[in-house]
């Protein structure tokens, strides 16, 4: 029996509860933040929904963008521990992609994104959003043609397992380890591929240079 099984056996012998997101927290829509409002530095960190698809992974403690103090007064904000969820995408896979905000301060959030306020382990919930079960449930609620979207009302219906907090943290520890290992392997693979590319280019240039030299010599002999 592994550690998670032992914890579940000890802490919830009758099994793990499953609950809809709407019973586990509050879904609040971001507002008014456009790409044109984003700054490279500023008074308040900010996440635009498009950045959830292109910049962020499962969690983040820092933002890539900021807004001015004046702009920040108009915006809804995610608190430390909240999830920031992209509600639109051009493909179904990326609809409801979520990033757990684990920074120290609140951050501004754009429209087309939802803030999920809850009392669970933030990373655990973000990992739940990546599961097959979550994906299969969300598919029945996605609407739209070119732009695909999911509403907060329907997102609230999606059910996730809710083990005790200690179990959530152990799951996060394991999944973080796999994520870090994957990142290391990707970096090693990229380095290996780059080395192979340079080796290929070297031999290509040597071989083609030799061929060009031979052609030149041959041309001189036939003249």
C-alpha cells in the first residue's frame, strides 16, 4: 500500500468524497482588463486570459504583466490561493485551462477568465483541471463555433474528488516531482537535439565543401 492509499485509509476510510466546484468555492468573473492595459512593470500584477494559454503552467508565484495603480482600482482581483481560469479558446482542450496563483499578493484578472476562490490546496485543484475526468465532464458544457467557451454556471457543475488536505498535498508533491522531472528531460532533449543539429550542420558543410572542391577541380581538368 502506497502513502496515498494509507492516508486515505486512515483519514477517510469510507472513501473520498466527490463534489461540484460550485459547492467547493465561488466563481467570480474578471473584468475590463485588455491587452493594451498590460505593462512590463507596474503597481499590481495581472493575468490576461490569453496568457493562461501561452505563458503559464499549472501554477505561478509571479506574473509576467502588470497594471497601473489607477487601472487596478477598476479590476477584480484574484487572491493568493485562487485559481485563474481561461473560459475561452479556439480549441476544446484549452477551454477551462487553469493556473493556481500562489504569489503573496492579489492580482488583477481579465474578462474571459474566472477566479475560483476556495479552501482546497491550490495546486491540487489546478491538477484536477488537467485530469481526464474533468476534460470529459467539461466537453458537455462547451459552446460556440470558432471561439469555444464555458460559462461559470456550467463550470460550477463539474465534479472533482475532495480527499483530506493532507492527501491533496501528497498528491501535489508527487505530481510536482513528475513535472520537474519532465522539465529536466525536455531541457536535456533540447540540448541533445541542438548538439545533433550542430553536428549535422558541420558534416553537411564539410561534405558539401568537399563536393564543391571536387567539382571545381573536375571542371578544370575538362577545360
